[in-house]
């Protein structure tokens, strides 16, 4: 009988958890503990880091995990690196459930930047009204460009105000809709959107809104991830489980 450990924190991870519950596959969904109240799940949940590669390796052995699915966000590069190393050390099959990067379509005015620092550097110049839809973990880096008025969106209300002299803060968790993001962007007079190339549907609303409003977007490229088997949908994970179970 399989016992899955799902490294979660994305819509895809939650969809896989629901499928496991529906198919009677034993699974535990793991969160880092970045938010105050993670979404309830129909499978067992664990919250908090494992303690590096060694901690994850030990966890895989102790909990007799038979399959590891890395369904973390494409920017969770450290977790994904640890998953590859620990799965090899514990001889547990690993599969990544991830989403393809977004590709520009007609009407998109994207400028690609390599990372957060690249986005900060690209904001040199006269004051603008910038939507920083990057969550809370990287906001302080933008204090290097204090001339702009920022619209921030966090999952939880922060304990201390962000270190940006001019900002509005929206506390909201996705998935978001294009209509709501269009209204939010118009209400705040935004003229530039900064986003990670997260892929998937849960974070795409602001890009659709920017396209509709003909606004420019600074799109942050994904970090490099280690080589590993990847699929883009839950059905492929269930097939893998079946195949992996038969050892093929
Ligand atoms: C704790 C679990 C589900 C998962 C839902 C997805 C969609 C909604 C859109 C914007 C972009 C952003 C952010 C975002 C989205 C989904 C998904 C996604 C982007 C929760 C969650 C956890 C987190 C962590 C959080 C980060 C932040 C990133 C906000 C739960 C709600 C910006 C990524 O305040 C903080 O410290 C937030 C930190 C990591 C990135 C950052 O650098 O700040 N996600 N988000 C996970 C854990 O503890 O392991 O609380 O339920 C999950 C979701 N957030 O089950 O339906 O699939 O991605 N999450 C980005 O894409 O740029 C918001 O505002 O437009
Ligand atoms: P990260 O930088 O790759 O990982 C940092 C450390 O956090 C890991 O080494 C691990 O700690 C712990 N960790 C990360 N994900 C975990 C998980 N699912 N379960 C248990 N521990 C986890 O990760 P991150 O970018 O901070 O992402 C944290 C969470 O937010 C993940 O669930 C991710 O899917 C979600 N998320 C991140 C982003 C983003 O933009 N980075 C966007 C959306 C969702 P130990 O070393 O102690 O094991």
C-alpha cells in the first residue's frame, strides 16, 4: 500500500491531496508553516521544516514513506533540492507535480528579469504605481526603490509594517480572478505589475488583468531546479503511483 508524502503549498498539491482522499491512497500533505492558517486538507497534514536534507531523509525512513511528490511552488528551490537529495538517500521514488511556466500571448507587455534583484534594478527611474504581487518574503528588497508607490498583497497581516515608505497593503489569499484583479489594479491606479513566473492558474489573474489594461509586467524567471521527473497534472501522479507500485 502506498504512503505518499506530498510537499505542498500550491493548488496542485491540494488537488492531489483531494484525489488521494477520493482514491483511498494514504497521504500526508506537508506545509512549511509560512502562513497562519493553511487551507484544511482531506488528508493528514504536517506543518514545519524537516531540518534539512538529513531531517527529510530521516522522516522518509521513520514514516515509511513509499512515494515522495514535490508539489511545492516553482520558486521553492531549496525544498525541491532537498527533496531530490533525500529521496535518493532514502531510496524513495520522487516525482515533481509542477506547472509549466507562463508564456506571453498577444497583448502581453512582459519584461523578463532573472530574479528578485533583477526586478529591483529594473525599477530604477521616476516614481510609478507598482503592484508587487510577490507575497511577503521578498518585499524588503524593494526598499532600494522607495520612489514608487507600491500595492502589496500578503496572505497574512504582517506583524510590522513593510519597509516601503509609500504602500497600500491588501491581505488576501488566492486563487484570484481576472475581474477582481482588474478592479483592484484600476482602483489603485497601478501602471506596472511585478510577478513571479509561478505558472498555473492561481496566480495568473494579475497577468490577465495587466493584459486587459495594456499594462507592462516585470516577470521574474524561475530559479534553477535540480533534474527530476516532472508531471503537470494529478492524473499523471496517480498513473505513476500505479506503475511505481508494480515496480515498472
Ligand atoms: C503556505 C498555503 C491551495 C494553494 C493556494 C498556487 C496558488 C493561491 C497565488 C498574488 C500572488 C505568492 C504567494 C501565491 C499564490 C496559491 C496557493 C498561491 C502568490 C498559500 C499557502 C502558503 C503560501 C505561502 C506563500 C508565500 C508567498 C506565496 C503569496 C495556505 C496561501 C506571492 C507566490 O506571507 C507569506 O510569507 C507568504 C509566503 C511563500 C511567496 C512569498 O515569497 O511571499 N505563497 N501560500 C505554504 C507553506 O507553509 O508551506 O495558507 O493555505 C498557498 C497558495 N498561494 O491550497 O489552494 O498554487 O500558487 N502565494 C507567487 O506565485 O508569486 C500570490 O498575490 O497575485
Ligand atoms: P524554500 O525556500 O524552497 O524552502 C526553505 C525551507 O522551508 C526548506 O528547506 C524547508 O525547511 C522548508 N519548507 C519549504 N517547503 C516546505 C514544505 N512544503 N513542507 C515542509 N517544509 C518546507 O521554500 P519557500 O519558497 O519558502 O516555500 C515555502 C512554502 O510556500 C512551500 O510550501 C511552497 O510551496 C509555498 N509557496 C512558496 C512560494 C514562493 O514564491 N517561494 C509561492 C507559493 C507557495 P527544512 O530545510 O527545515 O526542511
